[in-house]
C-alpha cells in the first residue's frame, strides 16, 4: 500500500479550490462593503464643495464691498 500520486494531486486541487472559494467570498464581501460606503464619500465631498462655494461667495461679497468702499473714499477725497 503506497501513496497514490493521483489521489494526492486530487486532494491538492480540491484544497486549492476550497481556499479559492473562501478568498472569492472574502473579496466579494469586501468589495460590496466598499461599494456601499462609496456614496458616503461622495456626499462628504459634495458637502465640502458646497462649503467651499459658500466661502468663495462670501469672500467675493466682501471683496466687492471693500472695493466699493475704496471707490467711495477715493471719490470723496477728490471732492
């Protein structure tokens, strides 16, 4: 009774297939979770963009107002 090479190869292939299925399920669940969390990242980025747009709008208002004040002062000084 010796070791049959065919049985050994069969067992090795089945073991590799079993490990492959476990890894496939692991990577599938991981990619599914990453896909589900993706909208949160997009929402956070959109919130950041909205916040930056608000800051730009406010800074443009203050820039315009300060420029207006500068013009008024320069006109008054000429009078």
